[in-house]
């Protein structure tokens, strides 16, 4: 019954995949065997996540339904680019840069936190060949105010993301009032 709706040229159907807000993954022998040692050491599960997503992407009938797409979040403990698995070309990745410094731009050399931890991830995702967007958490600040003047860093971030070829960004923030 829904299939004809998917074919309508003015409609878009998006499947969004994001795991829960916890860091727990199956620890059975079969699942653990999917994790490369370098990911296991950092408690990252990106390869396991991408094996699942690539399998899902391969089953979507995109040749019949060109307006059907798959999006996923690189989030929590699957933030890294997967090891030995190329993300499916038709999957859009939303990289969630949690806990970064928002006082400074991602590529500001004055900010050791962003330069050492976040810029390499942005660069790696940009080089992965996947379609990348970014999701920011400006409201997660150690302050009682809902507003801090970060506009210069935001603009610098937008320019940096554009240079990397990222196709968009989203953010969670609060109005100043």
C-alpha cells in the first residue's frame, strides 16, 4: 500500500539509523569478532555498526525508488570512520561532534582539544568518501546561560565544513530569551 507513495516525485522517504544513548553492544563471541583490535582498544564499534548499515543499504530498492535514502549518525562510541569497511555510497552520515570546545572553531590551532580530538575525525570522515553532515551540541555548555557568543567560531566551522565538502550541519541550541 505504501509503495506507490514512495514513487511520487515530490516525496522523499528517509530511514534514519541511530543507536540509543548508551555505550553497550553485544559481547557474544560472534559480535566481538567483528571488532578490529584498534577499535576494541578505544571502545569504538564503528566497523560493526557499518557492517550492519551497509547490509541494510544493500537491501533498499533504490533503483526502483530513487527518492528513498538512508541516513545514520556517527555517534557516541561509533564516531570513528570504520576500519576495513567502506561506508555505502548512498548512505548519508551525520557526524555528532559531542563534547568539543565551542569557544574555538574545529580547526583553530589555539584549541588543543579540537585540534587533537575533533579535527582528525572531521578530516577522516571527509576523506572516507561518504556524504557527511555534522550535528553540534551548542546547548551542552558548562554555564548557567543559554547563550554564549560563539558566532565567530560557528562561522569558521561552517567555512571549514564547506572546505571539507560536507553537505550540511545541524545543531541543538537555545534562544537567548
